[in-house]
C-alpha cells in the first residue's frame, strides 16, 4: 500500500554524518550555526558539554536535527538554565551582548542551589546562539513529534531541566515553542537577535571600547575557538553578502 513515509525519531544521538559539501546540498535553508560542520567544531571547543541530539528521518536523504547538549555542572552564564529565571552569577559574569535581565528574583533562584537544575539539557547551538530544528523536510507534526519523544527520553536518563534559550522569531519556530509548552515547558521573551551594532570604525576599536571583563571574555572565546582548529574571520560591506559566504575559505 502507498502513503507517506513514516517519520522515525531518535534521541541522544551524535551528529549526522554530513560534511560541509553535504550540508550545502542537503540542508540548503538551514542557519549555518545549526549544521553539523559548525556543531562538530563547537563540540571540540566545548568539551564539558556532552552531545545529545534529536534526529528525525523519513525517506532517503530527509533529515531534521535538533541539537542538544547535556550539562552536568553549571556552565557559562549563557548556557545556564538559572540565567533565564532571572539569576545573576555572583562573579558578575554577563550574558552575551550585554542583554539586560530582570534580576529581582536572583536571590531566590540562587537559594535553590544547583541540585534542581543539573544535569540539564541545553537545546540549540551553544556557540551559534540559536535553538532551532535544522530540517530539509516538513510535516505539520514534525516539531511536536520530536519534542514529545526527546522530553521523556531526557528525563528517563536523569536530566532534571531542559532549556531552549534562543528560539528566534523565524517562520515555523512557533511550532517548536508550542511543542515545548505542550510538553510542560514555559516560554518568555528574552531579547532581540541577529546582529550586534558596532559603532567603532574597526573590530579592534570596538573591543577597546568594551568593559574589561567583556573584552577579556571575547578574546578568550576567540582563543578557544582557534585552539580547536576553528578559523575565525570577520568581513563587512559587500563581503558579508550570503553569496560571498557560501563556502569556507
């Protein structure tokens, strides 16, 4: 008998076996920081995060990937579940891009300690700041099916908290939010995304104008990326057009 192929969801997986050329061919509309090439490099740099991806497959070559990483101990504040409840680190460490948070409940959250939150599952690209499914096929129930299988599977493996911090307003992501809420989650607005305005005339000038702690953190991130074999390059003007960034140098 005919009919649509069945969608099969697998949780707790490693990354799909796709190289950069395969991504360009098979994941044409995917945000680059959600693809296996970027995530593979991120995993080399972030050795304290344990890959735990959710993958949906249908017919030959049809793929949907929701990146996930298990955190057994408190990570940097951008990945911290407590950050998104209004907690501020005692060290004064700030979240990415200096986003302002309502910290009136920070003391109450801090009093809970880490036990209710860890181990935690971070959904999304930890160095790409995007929580989204990378897919090349679509069904109306795709997001719901993936989330409905990953949530109980994660809890069954001892995960205490699932955080999806960077769901953008891109078309289709409302289905991901709805699926997480249906699974018992809660959502709130966090901040605007996609670009960071640089008022200085150069990257070095921008860094020099930042507060010391933020400047040191950015330089540290760049060093860690380069040590992991990631090539970091900045472009502007016409060189930043999508057609100019179609493949790595």
